[in-house]
């Protein structure tokens, strides 16, 4: 499972800084009821990236996309699969 620390380290490697605020925002609902570890459906999609861009800027959107890709791969998604558009699409794809 990707941890906050792992996401931050990946961001340092790829983007030059940790972007802690982006990773915290994306994973804000992790462990909270009713989501638990199924929090990803809330913001781990294109709509979530658009929200990150509005909140934190263009480069943060690229950071969010990489965070989401790392997490999706843990769920069996590959880059050959379509990228989820929103929460409904995420669920329709069988992701959680």
C-alpha cells in the first residue's frame, strides 16, 4: 500500500518537492467512516485532478495524477486501462 511518505518521496523524485498538501487532500477520507480504505473512489479520478489544479495549481495536478496512478496500480489497474473520470466511473470499473 502506498503510504503518505512513499507518495511524498515519489513526488520529490519526480517533481522536486513533496507536495504534502496534495497527498493529504487526495487521501483525506482514508480510514474515515464510511470509507475506510475505499476512500479512493472519492478523489482518485479525473474530477479529483481538476479539483487539485483549482486548489493547488497546474503542477500539483500532475502530482495528483501520479499519486492516483500509483494507487490504481495497487488495485490491478494498468496504463492500458481507461483512467477513471469520476466516482461513478471509478466504481463502474470495479475499483474501490
